[in-house]
């Protein structure tokens, strides 16, 4: 599978396809946020592929395309 010209490993691509969540610009376009523990339980191969996440420090929901780092929102990273 290619996303914006980048080749992905077959297993990662297959795992993304299994989610049935739209995939665009390298991220799963999840409508509801996902916590780190839920992402780990889901599949660690796609841990950092979720767009809307829940901050591990303050539980705020954030969009990784506009703020934050890993599973911390912009306010907690600063």
C-alpha cells in the first residue's frame, strides 16, 4: 500500500485495512478520540496512526495534525 508516495509494510497496511476507518495522509481519520491504552490494545503496529487522540496527562481530546506530540496535547507538551 502506498500513501502519498510512501510504501508501507504489508502487515501495517493490512492492519489499517482491518480497522475499516478511513485512512488519509498517513493517518486513520477516526471520528472519536482514542486513548493510548485503547490504541495499544487495538494493535501496536498502528499506535501512532490515529488522528484524534486523548492526552495521557490531562485527558483532553486533540488532533495530532494541529497540535501535540505522540499522546500528549499541545498544552502538556509545552
